[in-house]
C-alpha cells in the first residue's frame, strides 16, 4: 500500500504510466472511477469493433475488461468476473436474487458455521485466525451456492477434499495475480503446476455440480428457498457453464470476506479504544460471555458501530489492490478533474488502497 501512496503523492490523483510497453492511465479520482467501473462500463470488444465497422450500435459504452477474460480463463472460465456486455448483465441478474435480501435460513446456517469456527479456537492460547476465517467463508459460500456447506455434501468424491481444493484454489489465484501483472504476456505463465491446480478446482466443483444436476432431474431440490445453482440450472444444464459461474462466486465469497475479517481483527488488536467501544455495544445488545444470548438479524441492526467497524476495516485493505478497464472505442474522451484528454485503446486503472488513504477521509 505504501508504494501506491508514494506514487499518488508524487504524480497526483490521475497520471499516465507505461508498463511493459503498454500505456495506461491511473486514477483515484472519484468521477473517473465512477465512469470506468459503472456509468461507462457495459460494452464489449466485439460490440466495439461492430460499431467501428458498421455503426450499428449508437449506445455503445467505453470500457471493457481488457485482458482479464483470457488471463483468468484457465481457472475461472467464463463467469461474472470475466464477462462483459450481455453475458455480464445476464450473470448479474442471475445472482441478484441471492444477494438482494437476507434470508432467515441463510442467517441460521452462517451462525452454525461461526459456531464451528469458535469451537476450533482453544481457550487461553494463541491462534492464527486467518485460516479459520478462510474455512468459515468457504463453508458459507458453498452453502449459498449449493444449499448446504461443502463439508455436508453427500458425495463421497467431495467429502474430505476441502483442504485439497482450498490449497489448489489459493495457488491458482496466485498464478492469476502474476499473469495479470504480465499484461499482454500473460500466456507465458501456464506451467504444469498451474494446470494441475486448475484441474483440481474444476474436478471438485464438477462433483458438486453433478450432484445438483441429479437432484434437479429427480425433483429433489427444495422449491421454497433460493439456491444459486438450482436457479442457474433453470437457465442451462451445461456442466461447464455451471462450473464457471460457481467458481466465480467462490472467488468472491471466500476471499473477500475472509480478508475483511482478518484485517478487521488485526486492526481491532491495534486500536484498543475501538475494541472497547465495540464490546460495549455488543454487551448492551446481546451480552458477552456465557450469559450472552444468540444474536438474530434484528440484534445486528441494533449495532451500527459494528457495521462501521467492518466497513472501515475493509476500506483501506480491500482484496482488489487495483481495478483495470480497457478503453474499447477507437477514440474516446476521459473526464478528468481539470480537463478532458483523448485516448486511443488505453488501459485504465484505479487504486482503491490509495483512494481509501486520502487525507480527507476520516477513520
């Protein structure tokens, strides 16, 4: 993070950078970030070239994912984090029902997973919480995906392989990170170790997908609750499509939440005044220790300071150090703080870590 801060301090909020021969514009300016990630992001490279050749689409937008799809494809395939345009919109609409509301059965399952985590912590001893948090988010995410935590899935091929999958998935993500830094030369990093990690991840999720398809074919799935893979099966029964979407959601649900929890606890240990105020709020709401009651969703709504602590802990240490978009029109104009400049097929990055550390933000 200090590297980003030093670069921004020396170059300003928006500046040009060349990396491995590729020209890019880096920014932490809010207006530019909104344009790149929201208001001007929905087009695709294919749509852009169609527009340039035939002028058939007057509503084309300006930014796409660039090299992310081919860079991430070996592990994640084609899912919401590697898609543009209509495919991305379709995936977003498919995911929306799961995350638009807090369902009671989801909350109870998450509570059970948290209870399992707490039982793994020995009393009066030093413990490394990070692997426990990754195990927690792995269980909760697989529940959201498949309707039950992965450790409870009935398939003998899946049982006991959680650790193997988690190790392979972490290794695969490391490779994706390095491939992303190589830019146009991402294809150079595709050795047997990476391929084996991808195969392990695919085999693991394929087993879960197969069970879901069998349940759907025998009408064993519960109609009363929304399960991501059951909804997706209504759209397609292509095992490859199902696997890719599930891996994309596993990436989002497992790592982002686990990292958020890890950083939040680390920051609480370094800021005892914040920890003390948080304990007071929790104690006044549900109690602390053996006399505490099990919190429900209404109790969580009564603890605004807890909500603020989690959000502020996640802001400066977000999983995504930067976000990259590619200008997909032949010629476009970027909105900058003091002027507009033309750019031709440029990459565009923003640094949320540096943005969160701007002096005008309050912690």
